[in-house]
C-alpha cells in the first residue's frame, strides 16, 4: 500500500474557501478517478509559516494506480486547483510506501 501525499500551505485569507472546496469538490473528484482507495485530510500543527498547512494523503494499492492518475487525471485536477487558488497556496507532493501499520 502507498500514500500520495500533497502538502499544501494555504494563505489565511482564502483558508475557509479552500478547505470547503477541498472537502466538497477536489477530494471527491480525485477519488472518483478510481486510482485511490481513500483519503485523509490532515492539518499540520505548529508550523512556523504564515497561513495554514495541510497534508492530503491519498492511499493507493499499486504503482500503476499512481501512474494512471498522473498520466490521465493529475494535470487537469491540479490546473483547477491553481486556477481557483493560484498564488494563495504552495504545494509539494511526495509518494510514500507503507511498510507496516501499528494500531
């Protein structure tokens, strides 16, 4: 199992609109691609930056799933995000492999 992690810093002035859009539109659109098994929206605490920082963690089963997402869907969905919130956010993406889960 893998995680496609998108860490986003959001300016305070657009925070509420961004968070609502992520919950109501963007995350559901990403999940509808069929490339991911789920998503966690996590707020990063105690960051010494302006605004708010979130980690959006999409889980997927196989590398081919993220390759399909990136090759078929990512460009359009990321462009929608940039068009709507452009200069008010800064994002970076990482891929993680889940080695073991402890509960």
